C-alpha cells in the first residue's frame, strides 16, 4: 500500500508540475488561434528543441538541463515570425504570441523542410499540408489521395484501407455525399487545407459506430475581411455524358462569417451486372446465368447557407441550412437463362423502370465558448434533418409462350432525425486535458410499400406479402469522458464512452413488433512516443456496427424471377475490438500494423430454395472472425519537379458462420498497391499519374479476382492562378470493376459489376476575391444518417 501511495503521489506531482515554456499562438488582428504553429528553441550553436502547437494553438515543453539562454522562434505560414530572446533564469515562462499576417505572402510555398510535417498526437495522425508540400499545385482531392492508406474508388470517392471513410470538415461530419462531396473537394485548392487528421482508431469523443476510420479536413481560417469564392464546371464521359456545375461564396469581417454554396448535377451512367450460379444437386448440375444492365439518369441540386456571428471575444454562435434534391429515372434490362446438366430449361427476360425522387432538409444551431487562456472550451449544438424518398414504377418478367408477370409498385419512406449534444474541454495545468460530453438522438422513420400484379401464380411469394408498412423509432443516449497527459516525449489518452440504444420496430400488416434495448461501453486508449526522427503510436478502441433501419423490416423485395430479398428483424449490433500500431520516420516513412476482432458480424446470406428454385438473400448476425493488416507508405522526391507517393497494404482475414444451409469457415489473404506521381512543370503546368493493383483476395467463403488500372490528368493555371483548367482520363485501362466468387455448401455464385470504368473529364475552376474562406460548423448527424 505504501508503494502504491508513493506511485500515486509521484504521478500526481508529475501532472501538476509546471513546464519550462508554454504559450498560445493567435492572429493579432482577429484573435483566432493558429493551429499547429511551429515553435523552435535555439541557442548560439544549434537547435535545442522543436515542437508543434496543437489544434487550439497552444504549446508547452521542458528544456534540457544544459540550456541557459537562446532564441524562441514562433512561426506560421503567411505570418511574420515572432523571435524572442529567453533565458533559463526566467523559467517558467508563458508566451502569448499574437502574429501579424505577412503582407508579402507568397502565392506558392517553396518547401525547404519537412520537420514536424507529420505528428502523432492522441488518436490522430496529423499531416501539415503546408509542410509536406502535398497541396502545392494540387486540388483538394489530389492532395488527400496522397496521404497514407488513402486511395480513390472507381467513382473517385475517398477510400481508406479499402473501405469507405467518414469525412469530417473542421471537426464536423460533412453532409455532402457522393458526387457532391467529390466535386466540393476537387474545387478546393490544396493550399486551402491547413491539416488533415487521419483517425484510424477514433477515441471516446466520437460516435462508436464503424471501423473504417475518420478523416478530418482542417481548412485554413480567414486572415482578412472580404469576399471570396469560386465557380466551377465539370464534364465527364464514360459510356454516357454527365456534368456538374457549382459555386462557393464566402464573406467574413471582424464579426460575421457567411457561407453559401450551390451545385447542380445531371448525368447518365450504367452498370453491367453478370451473375452466374452453379448449384450441385442430386439429379445433376443446375446453372443460372443472369445478365442485367442498369441505366440510371440522375439530376441533383444542392443549396447550403450558413452564418456565424461573434457574440464576444470568447463566444460565437452559428447556424446552417441545407437543401438537397435528387431525382433518378432508372431503367433495367436483363436476361436470365437456366440450364440443367448443360441443357437449356427456360429463359426469362427482365425489364424494370423506377422513378425515385428524394429530398433532404438539414439545419443546425451551434454555440462555442473558449476562454482567454484557451484552457476551457465548451460546445453545444442542436441538429435536425428531414428526409423523404418516393419510388414508383414496374418490374416485368417475360417467360416463354408469351406469358408475363408484371409488378406495379410504389413506396414512400420518410425520416426525421434530431440530435442535441454538448462537449466540454478543460486543461488542468500544462500537461493534463480533461474532456466530457453527452449526446441524445431521436430517429422516427415510416415506410410503406405496395405491389400489385397481373399474374399472382408466377410470384415466388404469397400475394399477401405484396403490401408492407413499417415504422421505426430510436432513442440513442451517449456520454463520454476522456483524459490526456502530455509529457516531454510521451502523450497518453484514455477514455470511456457509454451508449444506450432503445428502439421499436413495428410492421402492422405483418402483426410484428420488436422492441430492443442495448447498453454498451466503449473504452479507448492511445499512447504516443517521439524520439528524434521517430514517432510511435499504439491505439485501441471498441467499436460497434448497427444495422440499417430498413434491414430490421420484415419485408420482401422482389429483385427478379430468381431472387428475393427480405429483412431480418432479429438483427443485432455487431461489436469490434480494434487495435493499431504505427511508426513514422522523418515525417515520411509510415508503417502501420492494424487489426480488429468481431463477433455477431453481419454476413449476407444467400439461401437457395431448392424445391422452388430461387434465392432468398438477407443479412444475419452469423459471422465471427478477425482481420490483421499491414500498411506502408513512402513519399519520394525524385527532384524539385517530380514527386512520388507509394502505398502498400496487405491483410489476413479469417471468418466463420454457422447458419443451416449457409455454413463456412476459413481464411485468406489480400493485398493492394497504389502509386501517385506529380510533375510540376514550367508555366504553371502540372501532370498527375496514378495507378493501383488490387491482388486476388481470398476469404472464408470465396475470393475476389485481381483488378488494376491507371489514371492521368493534366492541369494548367491561368490569370495569375485564378483560373485552373484540368483534363484527363480515369481508369484508362477499363480494369476497375467488382468481381467476387462465393462458395457455400453446394452453391457457387460468381458476381461481376462493371460500371463505366474509363471516364474522360474536363474541369474549370475560377477563384475570385481576396478574402480567405472559413467554413462554419456543419450539422452533426453522422451516425444517424449513415444507417439510412
């Protein structure tokens, strides 16, 4: 007990011990914190220590015992550095560095040093875009894809380690999705981005849902009053034309920040689907060969308005309103051929037409208080969203002998989502930071679907199931607490999040009501260590995956003459234990070992009904297993005008599932490689070449075939870099597509989705105004809207 008390006393003393030097870095004109500013201490002969301020502009450190006197240099790109003479006799020393914008700010930064370009801190891997030079001459999308583990999928959406990543902008989840998000990022200049935080193991402050990780894009804050913005247009052609136009507008002064943006998209695309099933039966081999073409024509409109007002030096309030409309007119044409022992049995032709307009209205109110010393920060926000989707159309199957069955259908789905949350951050001394927060969300969903048919005898389900209604109400309450400790070389963070989910899912027509309640605890921990040019990070978090709302609906959806999809009201959340170990050398070489273990995992069941010759597909909590991966990334400057980024990823997976008629157990390997090259030439020309190779991936119940491709783009800046033109071709080789084979018991399914792979494009962006943009806090509805 005495030893324990002594250890506790020593630890407490260490927490409260004053640092030699601490301080804050702010903009002298506006009072804004300057995140991740550089702080350098030198004596007469050499550099003593170099640190980076945190995202609040605060810094603290101890000096070596041999230090007696020297110079402290505090700098931030675009600002005049502060140089101050200091001596050890003045310690402890507190610095309030208020920097002035540099009137001779250069249009483009020449990279001379990459020290502290990458910082491991808490649960984050922080990339300073200015110090790495990734933003020079690149747009926002090209900048992000060069980060370790990041790549683009066939539609140029961001992918992190093979999975869709949650995108946040200035700490709040972006409500932009798909085309709108991609074009927004493409319209940014790389130099608009101050830092990018990769959060592979989110800590307790974040919602516990998901395993793909979070990427937080920190945009530069405004430095001068004025109006700025851009207008852009994009045109692409794969097998069909598509186009998008948009504009972004910003106004800010000493009190107000006002943002507005709007975009319009119109395009047609195609997906060539091919599914081959081989079924081994007692009487022989049955083959089902399906080939479909899905042709959606989509138009979408997006308008966003936001305003922020400083109430005082320490307080601000903001609000945002966003409206989205998307209209899809979809046609599907297909043929299914059935064979038995190699002989033709029957042919069914499919034709389908669906109109699917949807609307979304989102709004929020946000309040922030930050103390003068930056030791206390309090945020509170309320968010609301309303979604409405309607579908109408028909599905027709034509059989031999002029026999057909047509389903005419319509459904309507509405969502109302409301959340309130509050977060408090308090620094204690110079080393300890405490955080706590709470959140409550409410979801109310209604769904109604109706089919009628001309020929009920050809249905593979009873006609009593052609009408379905469903309602879902969810209350999710969460709270967290978290503490971090900063030492000279070490940084520790530990937290605990509690989430209580209570929902009622009811279908009156099916006379079925499910009421479930779950309480789960989600611990998280990270430890970071820095020594010289080396940085290490170990992090752990427990995560959860919740089923989509409609997945709990006991509905039946008619896909085609051989496939029926149904919901599963018995679905439960899936839980993960996730771990990562990372190493960074000289802010360049990045190595990570990561993995997670899970049970009650979702698996997509294909239940073949042998007696009636059709498939029922549904989700079930049937999988348990683990995934272990290794990733490596290395930038390389061949010379001043040629830079490269190489990323490698390998993983090992094992999984088992036990469902009657759908049982498997096994393991497999997968790997991928990505290369990005940038050539910065004279007269503001820039060429980018990228390529990827995804090797054959084996899994417990099948494998995916290897895919590869490359993309090329050329950019030219005009009118003193206010106009940027770019053109090129993505997926030039037409080898980027989805192709997987599953084999469970006596059924083998070979599934291929081939989208418009090769796509030529042209984009023009014109930047105007002198004011610098500042993004206002967006509505925080990430976990709730991901399950829609």
